[in-house]
């Protein structure tokens, strides 16, 4: 005994697919917090590197 197959119906979305309007998705992670120095701490003063090359010490052989 064979099972009759129903006739195929054309897909109405084939030529003009209807896509539901997408909702904006909320972020899954909180926004990153920028790093800040703790209050009351001052960074050490920045020292500028020397502009002159230090002399090279050559040991006689």
C-alpha cells in the first residue's frame, strides 16, 4: 500500500519574501568602563629621554 503524497503548493514567500521588521537587540555585555587612576594618586613625573647618545666604553684587549 502506498501513501499518497499531497500536491506541492508553491511557497508564497519564494518570489517576495516577507521578513518581519527586526527589533534592535540590546547589548549582552555592559559597556566597558575606561580605566582611571584612583583619586589622590599622582603619576610620577615623566622624564624625557636624553637627546645625546651616551659614549660607548670600549675596553682595550
